[in-house]
C-alpha cells in the first residue's frame, strides 16, 4: 500500500478494493515494524481505528470529505484536542491540549485520520532532529544518518510509508531541509496563509505550518484545506485562497532565476552542484528562461535569522515557568526556585542556548546593536528578494548543501549546525512560499532536493510548476 497520491487511495476506497480500516491497520503495522526510526512519540491507535470506521460509513453513504482515506501524522508542536502535545520537551511533559489547532480542525472537517504525533527537535529548534526529549529520529534511507530537522519525524514517517502524509512547521527550513534529506515533498506556504493558532510558537514572525507528501498533488490539496482566514490568528492574510488546478498552466514558459551564490558556494556538495546544472540545462531545453541572479546578502541571512528568532523565542518561551502547566521541579522550595529549577531541568541544552542568546540580543545596551540592526537587514533582504521577483517568476537553489549527515556529527559546534539553514532561511525572512522537491540520489545512496521559491502568495504558480517538474523528471 505505497500510494503516491490520495487520488489513488480514494479510487481503491470507492471501488471497494480497500477501506479506511484496512489502511489504518496497515500503517499501524508499519509503525510497529519501524519503531527503531523513533519517528512517532505517540500513536493514536484507538482514535484512528474508531475514526476509520466512521469514515468508511461516510464513503458508503457518499458524503465523505476531500481527505477521506488520508492517514496523517502531526508534528508534536500542533495542538490536537484531548491529546498530549509536548514540542518534544520535558517542560511540557504530560500536558494535554484543550483545543484543536486551526490547521488540525480543518483536516478533521475533511475526514483526515490522524494516526499519531511525530518526533521533532525540542520547540522546533534544530536541523537534525537530535535535540529531542525523546531521542534522535533516524533517517529511513540510512539509520546512521539524521533525517534533518526540526520536522525530522514527519519527513521520516512519510519517507518510510508510516503514514500517507504529515504536517510539520517551518521557521527557517524545518520542512524543506528534512524533506530533502528524506526524499519527499516539503512545502512551506507564504507567511500568513495558514493559521498558526494551535502551533506551539518558536519565532512568531517566521513560523509556518506545511505538509510533507509524496506528491505535489497532495501537498496542494492539504494546503487548500488548511489555508485561509481565521479569527484566531490576526497575522493571517485576508487574500482569497485560489483553488489550485495543477495541470492548468499548460505549456507556459517561465523565467527562473537560479541563485548564483548558492550554486557556486564552497559548502555545496559537488554532485548536487552537477545535478543542479543538469536541471538548469534541462529547463532551458524545455523553453524556460533560466538565468543566474545575485543574492548579495546570502552571508548575512543566517546571522539575521538567528538574532531575530532567538529574540522571539526568549519571549515566547517565558510562559513555561513551572507554575501554570507542564513540568515542575520536585526540588523547588519557593517561587524563585520553582522558576529556576523547572526551566533548568525542563529545557534541553539547545533551547537554553537560544533563550540565552535571545535574552542577550534584547538586553539593554545591545538591543539596537543586534536586534535593531537585524530588523533593518531583514528589510533589506526582503526588498532585494522582491526586486528579483520583478523580473523572474521563480527562484531556484539547492535545498541543502549536502545529503543527510551522521547522527552526532555536528552537535559539538552549534554554529556549524546553524549553517545548515543557509539556503532555506531566505523564504522565512521574506515570508514567501517555498518547496523542496526530491530530484535525485547521490552516489552515497541518499536523496537530495532542490528548492523553488516564489513571490508572496504565489502558491498556485509555485505548485503548478513543481507538479510539472516532478512529472517530467
């Protein structure tokens, strides 16, 4: 039952060759067989079975929703009413959500079946899925390698066929980089397209929810279901969400700019560079205009990203204090020790590092030198990116500088790990949509992806071209 698209699943369901109940049992068996990957932190077996029975009845009656038959896993930072959610952190140990995230609510309304919550880096802070209270996730293509992060559990689960699709969140590449490492489609919509209500915040002006799938078709469908205005998120755009007809673009020829500084970057693996150049020649042969574009601020993007996201994180994570909910230290004796010990024992090393860095850049005497300058640089990057899109329909780059690396290899130096985001942070800094598409296998046997970016709210054009590219590859 390795289906590429939901359309294939629904065809089997409607002609009686399969049922939602059978699908759920199949995925539950797969999850049990692949427990060593550590992708799931909790499996909702009873819930999934009960829901499958109900949806099978709806299919028979002919009133099932758009997502009937889709078995989906959710990253452990999305709230699902009556279920635990911890953001892979000890500090939220035992916490149960009182409401559904808007994205989850919309999936359920269209009859998706949620099979469990997926491992991730603690509070979505990481590029390897090694910073988790539940331990590292393993890449299904090679269990000695990382799956990427922070949504590593989501990428690994889809790649290993433990669920049909999965949800992740992307703050600086946390959907696209693991999608590249695991060989699946990872899509981050524009900032303000999908409600963040019910997403545990890391950096509120960067975070975005998006899907992992095996096809662009399913990514587009999930995006359409989740996107749109929501009264619980004031940052959402009021722009109407256009329906995406993937084959409607026909033979339209696009103008694509490939980021010269990414392709010629010293850190880029030689085989990935060769694969990119082959793709560029192929696109030109198909009649598209593909030209190099400059990204003069590439070296500043990672520093800008980390100054701003850690500042937002230090503010967002202040609510986890051992008083209101979640973990409370047993050694606390008074109010001050409750705060200090609960946060010291409850947060992992990487989260504490980022809270401290964020507190520093917001502190008196340093605010303007770091946070203020980073905000100005963010605006410059945004303006330069918008200028490129005046002349080009899409921007093309590798998703990551290399294939998946060994577990434990980069933990010793956090700055090396932070550079994992070098090609992906631009989309989050600018709030534009971006997708990672699986485009090949390295000679080491591991997959790698290419990244496409589009102007803000141009999801339709981005997904149409991505679909065309995947089908022609």
